[in-house]
């Protein structure tokens, strides 16, 4: 299968839930930091190798067409397919189908998700289905689920009303489709989600790519602030604690008191430099000593309270500390090499993990950071075997935190 180079965007709806903003502006054109929401999607597509974009327009379509034109200034080829505002999503897809490539990306014009098209394409090819969709795991219960994906990553239920039990994800509107799916399109006015998705599910032809990355949607005005925060330019670094900031205790032993927390040489200087470079700094740390009864939660919190105070005194304000306190065999989502702590921090602070760095001194740190999508930096003075990292090879290897603080932009 050739690399996917065409994207189709549904951008013709009335946007009634965003009124009064949409009284004079189509929803995808709502400005975020001075440019339309849709412009961020265009940049995302361009960065993922998309060359051609077909926008399915309707309501106030002239504004979209005037701003984006033929796409040349965005490094894209953009064409338009117009339908009146009464046309539902499926009707818009059917009426533009003559323009579609053999395989194409279909997305909603009001949802943003940090797309990695190469990963998504590999998933689609592996599943050998006519269609795939991206499904948010909703790990933080921030919304209501509307899909059920089985253990083989096949979608079994799509419930637009979100009323059925045992649903385990949220469809976010990033589809890869085989053009053969278009043979399922009926005549008349119809919803893509209600008709085509249901047919694909019935025929077991819809694969679900489960993601823990948050998505950002122009659902209502209350969400605009979060979208604005997400799109703010920010530099983010995630640091393991023991062995990166402080001296690492022997295996199966833990720092249980502040007096035993010993900063590594030049660790403070490294943190000062990172803050001067405007990095948000987060500490993500496995602390199984709590589950093993070797320390209490208050003891861990006391250590981190002292750590914050010590760093505040030198002008380094930590942006967050996240700890997994489960045991080695608890099979939790947060204990590295699982990436849960990264997703938790990203969700709470509106972070794009693909633009972030992860620093650790253990292969588990690197594997977790890689699974979250971060650029990873392994700190070591020894020659670790590369097979210790499996498929998740570090982006960079260096000796200590100060060295990397000097190298980062």
C-alpha cells in the first residue's frame, strides 16, 4: 500500500452548539491565538506527509475557501466539495467520492489529535480491514464513551447516544478508509456515523486504534480555553527522579526520608538552565516502596514537598510531580515502562507529548517515554546493550542531566 497522501475534512455543519460564535463564522474557522482552528489541522496534515486536502464545505463556505484558497501558501493542494447545509456527513462524503484516492484519511474539521500517520497506517495495514478509526481510551473519564473495541482491536459497537453499557472508548474522527467502503453509501441524505460505521461494524470491517493521547474538540465554548492552552507554544521535559536528579539507592531500596535525598553533581545547575530555557519540568517516578510497605504516602509527599522547597529557593519551580506507588507485579498503567504517568500529566497540563522530551537512567524510562511519543534521552556512563530497550530505542544517549540541559534548544 502506498503512503497515504490525501485527507478529506468534513467542515460543512452549522455548529449550533458553538453559537453565538458560529452565527457569523463556520465552526472550523473559530480563531485560536489569531488563526482558525482548521489551520492547525492543515499544519498537522502537512507535517504528516499529506499533499492533497479535500474540504467538504457547506455553511458559510466562502470564509473557508477565501482563507485557504488552493492551499499553496500552506504547502498543500486544496480543493472543495460544496453541499447545502442540510446535507448530512454521509451525503457529503458520497457527493465528493469521485475525488478520493484508493486509501485516504477522513477527519472531522472540529477535532484535533496529535496524529502520527505512519503509526496509524501500519495499524491499518496490519488489521487488513476496510477502515480504521482512532478511539480515545478515556482513561481519565473526561467524557462519555461511545465505542466498544474488543481485545483484537475490532470495533463491536458505536453508540452515538452514549447510553449502552461496557463501552470503552470515544471515536474522535480520524479514519483511514479504503475507497471500496464507498460502495456502502446509500442514496438520500444520511449520516456517515450512523449508516456507514454501523455497516462496517456489522461486517467486522472497522478496526479501532486505541490511543491515550487526549484530543481537543470544538464541542462547546467551555472547551475553547483548553484548546488555546494546548496550542500555546511550550517546551516540556519529563525527568525520572532517582538516578537523574538525585543519587539512586541500591536495587530494591528507596529514599524514604528527605535527609537521604542526595542531589547528583550539577543536577541543580541543570534544572536552573532548563528553566532559563523556558522548559516546563515534570518529575515522573516509580515509587513501589509504598506498595511494599517500606515507606508511606505521607513520607513520599514530605520528600517531594522538601524537594519543591529546595528547588524554589534557587528559582526552579517544578510544574508537576507524578508518582506510581504500585508494586512491581500490579500490572498498572502508570508504572514505567507503561506510559500512564505521561498521559496523566499531558491531560492535566494540555501537553503535546510528541513535542516533549523524556529523560531517564533506566530502559524502563525510555520505553515508557517512547510509548507516550516523546523524544527520549538516556543517561548512562556505561555501555548498555541496545536490546535492553527493545523496539523503543533512545533518541539520544548522554552522561548526565547537565550535559543534556546544555544541548537542548
